[in-house]
C-alpha cells in the first residue's frame, strides 16, 4: 500500500477493512473511466499498457463504502464486497464513540458547521 494519510478510517487501520474494488479482466475494455473517476486524492487505479486494461494498484486507498468507480463502469467489470459487511464495522465505530468524537473536534475547529 502506498503510505498516505488514508492509512486509517475512523481510527481503524485501513488494511484491516476489506473494502476495495476488483476488476473482472474479461469484462474490462480499458476505457479508463474508473481511473479518472477515482484519480484525485485516492489513486486506487492504474493502467497496464501491456494488457491495455485498468488495474487496482492501491486497494486500501479506496474510500470505505464508496463504489463510484463501479457505477461509472459501463461494462460491469468492477466489483466490491457485500456492503452489509460494512454495517457491522459502522456499528462498532459508533459504539466506540469514534464518530461523535471526530464530529465534536471538527465543529470545534470549524464554527461554520454550526447552524
């Protein structure tokens, strides 16, 4: 994994969260829509000039719960795990109070978030 600020998600080590895309090479036509859909900060995808297809280079840079690349793929070549697996993780994070703490910290530093 490329070392980035994306190594944790709500206090959980990102490598322990199995949420990232896989590509069905049989269906991929190499259009690059997934690469441009997820190219700014995350850079999950790359392009293999030999096969002329997209590849998942940095799977753990994928935002947990995001599947915009799957939606953008016109050939249904991108797949993700069952999103229900994230529900248990989200409950765990909420039970630990992580999100509430993050929200309080963000509001304390950015007063424009208060109505």
